[in-house]
C-alpha cells in the first residue's frame, strides 16, 4: 500500500522524545474522544516521569509551533489542523488491513463471488461498506472516458418509463430508467435499440457522438421522430448527462453518520456546507483530480482540500483503475477531522484495489 505523506516544516521535525510523546498522546486522545487533554491527566499516562508543570511547559512549546491549541482558557489542549497533518505524516503507523475488515468489504462489494456486476451496484455496495465500517460517509465516483458500448436495449416499465440496459466491452452492465416521449410504441423502442447497436456499438462515447453527427441524414430517413428522440436519450444515458472526460456519477452513503457528535449550530452549518459541496457537479471533477495527483491513498485534512475547506472535513481517497491501468474512478471516506486514519486508510486502499479488479 502507498500512502502519500506531506513533508512538514523543519521546525516540527525538531521535537525531542518528550515533546513528541506529549504531542502524540494529545492527538490520540482527541481522535478517540474528541476531548481536550490536560496536563494533569497527561502526566499520569506518560511513560516518563513529568510533573503537570513540566507538561504545561512542553505544551506551551507545542502551541508556539502551531501544533496544538487550547479551546478554553482553563481547558486542556487539542491538535490544530497543522498538528493533525504532522501526526499523520510523522507519527501515524499504517499497517495492512485486518482480516476482519477485508472479509467485510468483500462480503459487501462482492457478496456472491460475482466478477461482473452493474457499475451502479458496485458503487452502491462499495460506498455502503466504507460508510458502515468507518462511521463516516463512504463515497465512490466513476468516469467513463473510454467506455466502449457493446449492446443497448430498451425495456418498457410503464407507459412513460423505460429501462435502458447498457453492456460495455468488458461485460459491465449499467441500468438506467428514462422518461419516454409521449406515444412511443414497443416497435419504436426496438427500432431505436437496433439503430444504436448497428451504428454505435463498438465505439467510445466520443466516437459515438462523432458518428451520430455523421449519421444525421440517415437518422431522419431511417427513423421517425419518436425513435430519433429515443436514440438521443440512449446516448445521453450512456454519457451520464456530462461532458466527455468528466465524472458521470457520485454515490455517497452514510451521510447520517456525520450527524453524530455534533455540538451545536456551528457544526450543523459546517455539515450543511459539506452536503452542498457534494451536490455541486463541478465538485466531482475536483474529487477525481485529488485522487489522480499521486499514487496510492491520499489524506486531506480540513482546508487542505479546497472542495471541503469551509466544512472543515477530512477526506481519505484512492483511485481505482481499469485493465489498461487508466484511472476510471475513486473511492473514499469523508468525515470529521477526528477520523480513525490508521484503520480507514488501509480500508480505502483495499476497496480501491477490489474495485479495480471488478472493473476489468
């Protein structure tokens, strides 16, 4: 597993054993309880013998470095965002995923040992698994930059609704429900599907659009107006309603987890900002860009991630790839800054590896 770590300022690297141990205890206490840790309690749990007064002196030095702060005049200390970053980069030990977590992810994402599942199904299962195991919000984003269409079929569900079944060149299956134009008959559904399969199958989305432009004249001759409309809708379903090269879908599960432990109106406002950020379509591109900027798992804490900077949330994200090693999506966990990073990082990494295998 590769974990991208950010080099901290040189002044932070100068921590001696005593100040490093005190800093580590403050951060670990925060990650476990969310509460500040005071000098008296610290002096009791330290492996070396230090009085509360000596601990306070070290705390003062750590505050000057910008690693911790006091939320109240008489309270203990909490890590700053800079402190959390330093802890993740310098102190946090990331091991392999536990056998229990690995089995849980595989049970959720591939419950019946199936190699090929609908992309939507894989995304739902992966995001749900990450959410349940991390107690944060699990997310999966996917692109279809070079997806090749193998077969398309329209299945009427209601007079005004149909299921579009799309099969890719690696037998990936996607199902989408579309609204039907008024008056569409069963024969027109068949006609539109036959046209797409005859003229567009074997093409990527970009190639299909170019081909469709070249076939404009033939479409008007071969198909009636309603069937032409269906052909256009089938192509839009394939593209996901986004421009070529942009992410097509983002699935987030476990948003309710983020409501746990909120202290007041300010926290709720930050959470509302996070939800608003997730709904912005241009934010999908930013999420994928974050995963693409380096190999392995990336951790963004608070304002380090401009997409979620206002909400102060942390993001752990890793890309997954297709058979040609091209990045086709990303998986991750969003949550408060006091996430269990050392456990969640290998979970995200393993889920990304599993999604890579199932996407091939």
